[in-house]
């Protein structure tokens, strides 16, 4: 039996987090939500996830800094970390990818956007 893939959703806006969590659940993913970057880093130190959806604009520690710390401090270089943002200009996308993100999900999101993201970054089947 295989375990469902797991995502960590990091957003200081509870409504945004809940929407993503519901869409992920409809696609067969489990998810956990946290409201800020330090909480995300703590969770990633203790638990394995298959993908992180990370808001760029958060209080205290912004998404780019959290992504850098995921890559450098936690050494999770292969973990898909997705910038969850309203910024969609080409130069912003280039900056996001240069900061270590694997991709981006543009707000406002749709079910199709989340499905595409899950298909792109779905892990190989894991044994249960």
C-alpha cells in the first residue's frame, strides 16, 4: 500500500492556506499548514514532505529567506519548493527560480493550476 504524497503549505493568510489544502486533498495529497517561515523550518526538521508551497510575502521571515534556509541549512536541495505568490512578471519568475525555488503557483489559484503542479512534482510511489 502506498502513502499519499504530503505537502507543507506556508502562508500567513489562513484563507489562502485552507483553499490550497482543500484542493490538494481533492487531488489525493495530505497537507499541513503553518502561518510563518520559522514554523515551516521547524516542521521540515521533524517531518518529510514531498512538496512545499511557500508564500513569498510573510511577516518576520519572507519566503525567499525560508527557501534559502531549506536549501542550505536543512540541505533539502531536491525538495520541490514552490513560490506561492501574486507576482507573475517574467523578471520576478527569474528571481524566484534564482533564489532556489523549483517553480511558482500564481495567486489567485485554480484547481487546474494545483493539479498541474501536483502532476509536475508528484513523488514516485512510496511504500507504506
